[in-house]
């Protein structure tokens, strides 16, 4: 997907709006890293951030896994002692 955007004024700086669909798709809502490359700027999600149990279940429900299976794990006590 290629989208052409113009920088916008943000105080004394310039910025670029990232569409919400891209933020969700690439999991940028928890933060991201911008890296200068030979071809341009690479934006990637921050690694090492752990999802909460609810976020993990929601991610599983979006994928091939079934939310009911994840909830069965919780009810079975599999998650006991794993809470923050």
C-alpha cells in the first residue's frame, strides 16, 4: 500500500500522520522505532513489550486460535501466578 502524505506543522517541527489502520496492523500503538536507511525511513514496532493477558487473548481471537480455548486455559488455572 502506497500513500503519499505531506508533512504537517506541529509546533516548530513537522510531522506525518499515520493512518489508524496501519498503526493497528503493525502494532505501533505501544511505540515505534524510526531508523534511517539507505532507501528512506524504516518505522517498526518497539520490540520486547509484553502483551497483557487480555491483549494476548484478543490477538489470539483475531488469528487462527479460538478465544474460547484461551478462556478455558484461564479457567483451568493455567495462568495462576502469572498475573502482575
